[in-house]
C-alpha cells in the first residue's frame, strides 16, 4: 500500500519548528522524575519551596567545611 502524503493547513508559524521535540513518557513506562528527597512534615513546614531547602543545605555544607576538625600530630609536632 502506498503512503499518501497530505499537507495539513495550520496556523503554526514557521519559526515554531516542533520536529525537534521529544515525547515525554508518562505512566508505567517512565523511568522516573529525577532525584527526589522526601522531607518529613515537620521539616517541610519550615521551607516554602525547594530553593529554600537547597539554600539551607548549601549553608550547612559551607559551615561544615569551614569547621572541619583540625587534626593535630599525635607526636606534638604540630
């Protein structure tokens, strides 16, 4: 059977080229939505959004790095 090519008329502007779009899978075939961390309710109520959580965690990481314990030489030659 021969494939019949038909041209459809639409109002889409030529600059909107949709051929490069990828189809998003939904449902059971989807592998996942990316990394997700579940916050306990008491923690989640403190943060209004993901940006606030990330800001707090980055601050904590910075403080931890700045206050990393300084190990002295056991022989006392520090």
